[in-house]
C-alpha cells in the first residue's frame, strides 16, 4: 500500500497505482485545457468590451494555477517513485542506504510493472 487517496476513496497500491497516475495526468491535462480556453475567451471578450464574464474567465484562469502546481508536484513525485520502484511510504520511512537496491533495477522494467507491458496502453485505464 502506498497511501489512501481521498479523491479516489481507495488505498493506492500496486493494483491501482496506474489508475492514480492516470487520474493525475487526466486531471492536469483537463485543467491546462480549461486554462487555455478561459484565456482565449477572456482575450476575445476583453478586446471588444469589458464585462463581468471576462472577469470571471480571468479569475478562473488564475485560480487553477495552484491546483495544477499541486497536482503536478504530486504527479512528479509518483513518477519518481515509479521509476525507482518504491512507494511514497518507503521513500519517507526507509533509510537511504536500504533504497539503493531499488536503484539498480532497470527503469523501463519498473515502469512496466505498474503501467503494463504494452506502451500503447500506458495512458489507457485498462490493465
């Protein structure tokens, strides 16, 4: 077990770690897409007239940056742990000299353990 995720309402471990990573990737991608759309809508409205709708778009655009930053840092830490074949709890509580054995494994093999054998299915929510 790695940790309990309140968003998925599950404990994240080997059986569903791929689902958690994909959840983070999809959520960050959707937030970035939302930001791009909000920015374009704000620029189109803002050029012609100032309105409350334009202000809402810029507020939504700016308010999503902390969310993208927070989930992005969580995704990066999960990817780092996946590359090293450790969990977050192992990273926090295991002495560094005991973690050396994980670093000797092949990164590609560590990724395949969690994401599956076929790279074409790594970003699909199937096992």
